């Protein structure tokens, strides 16, 4: 599991995405080996098969509701206790 001890919990997903994008960009730009190895074709096909299986057998309860109140909150100050993880 990737961890970022210097980042608060609210930034964990952003940090993981940042590392993945950095790895992909460096690989494309100069062939640098990524910190987390990319999946090969067999792994990718296996993962897609699993995802298809999950999708076809998932019991859903309806559409997600991301606006919990009357209006959508706007995150303007990210220095407070705003939790970006809650955005999904």
C-alpha cells in the first residue's frame, strides 16, 4: 500500500493520483521505470474480467447522491477541515 506520512488523511487520494500521474509522465517522457510497476497485458485482462464480474453481479441501491443538502457546498478554502476524500 502506498503511504504519504507527510500528508494529512484528507489528501491521501490526491497524493496517490499525483504519484501515478508522475510515474506515467516520466515513463512517457524519458522511459524512467515507475515506482509502482505498470500492469502487463495479462494482469490488465484479468483485472478487467474481475471488474466485469463485479459489475454484472453488484446489488445496487440506486443512484448516488452527492449533494446532501439543499445546495452543493463549494470548497473554496482547502486549509480548513475540508475532506476531499468525501468527494469520491
